């Protein structure tokens, strides 16, 4: 039981996944509880959540074809994101 609680508290990668899943409206009650526990002690993920919600608000209403990223930029950006996520 204690190990499961530690995994929730210290897993920022899972928390950011749950933040995005919540924003898309597809989060379970158990996941909501896990996220709530994590956010209670992680100021970095709280900031991530605020920024992610703001970004989503800004881009609501734009058609998917309004924005195009080239493949090299996508690969570079994904690499940076993975590097930051794996720091924790």
C-alpha cells in the first residue's frame, strides 16, 4: 500500500499524462484521485497543469489544418519534452 502511494506522489510523468487526459475529458475517478494526491505536493505539476489549460484555451476553435509543424521540428520538440519529463 505504501509503495503504491509513493508511486503516485513522486511520479510526475504519470501526473502530466493524467493532466492531459483530464483536459481531454477522459479521466477515471481513480485517476482523478491519483492526480489530486500528486498535485497536493508537487508545485511543478501544478504549474504544468495551469500552462496546459491555458494553451488548450488559446487553441480552441482553430481547425487542425491551420497549424503545421515540419517533421524535424516535431522530432526536436519531442526530444526536449522527453528529456524534461525523464529528469524527475
